[in-house]
C-alpha cells in the first residue's frame, strides 16, 4: 500500500498557482496555459489565444471547486 507523502512547499505553491483565486495566480495560469497547453509565446499570441488560455484557467478553478 503506497503511503501519502507530505506536500512540500513547492507542491503547495504549484497547486495555488494552478487553482488559486488571486489575480497574480490567474495571470500566471493564463501565461502557463499559453505556453504549455496552446504552445504560444505571449509576445505573438493573439486575442483568441489569450481567450482560450483564460478559458482553460477558469475551467481549472471550476473543476477544483
């Protein structure tokens, strides 16, 4: 039977950025989704790319709740 490991401070920080409700967390989540989910750099991303990244970030928060 696997044992649960205690969450480290970096695990908690990642979880907060991924599903946090603060404005800085949401901004970082949108940037992360642009880069990792959509494969776009913020400098060349268009409005539709930002919209899709925001939708993914909001979806993450809704699933968390």
